[in-house]
């Protein structure tokens, strides 16, 4: 696998993961969103993938 193909595959995986996390987060109600971002490990994961978290 070339360096370019690897970088492309990694970007695709990151985008897919971010989209899945965003979909899951958006499906939660406001109370669930607030509760989930209280967990620092979960909040760090959401931030790492660039998930838009409005509830804080």
C-alpha cells in the first residue's frame, strides 16, 4: 500500500467514524447529550473526531 493510498484510507475511516458518532449524538435528546458529554473520555472522543457537541 502506498503512502497516498494509506492516507486516503485513514481519512475515509476518520470521516466514516465522525459521521457515525455525529448521527448517534444527534439522535439523543438534549438530556442524554448533556449527560454523555459529562464523561471526559466520551467528550475527548467526540472532540477528537470533530463531532459538533452543543450540549455542555
